[in-house]
C-alpha cells in the first residue's frame, strides 16, 4: 500500500505528550512549547489523555522535550518524547 505524505510533513518534528490532565487544552500546550520556539500545530486526544506538538525547529523541539518531560501540568506529570 502506498501512502502519500504532504511534502511539508517532513519539515516538522512531532512531539508526543502522554499523561495529560483531562482538562488540558491546546492553548495550554501551545503556551508551554512556545517558550522553546515556534509551534506549527497542536492536537489533543482528551479521551486518551495524550497530545502531539509539531515544531518546525528540531533544535527547539529537542530543548522542549528536555525541558518539559516530567513537568507538571494541571496536576499531572507529562511524559514528553
């Protein structure tokens, strides 16, 4: 099976965030990750309590992962990878 990807999808580093509070919002995550650099997209699956951040800069994404992994957001320690 052939899967066609959008040409820009390879320009962003995708970061997964697990163990989110059920009331965490896309704005909450965007504000946190923008401390490290530009954020292209934010997605949250409230039911499964995880999210995804797309960042255009791989260096900024790596800094965000190191800086936010294990940090508390609304009573839950995020697992950022």
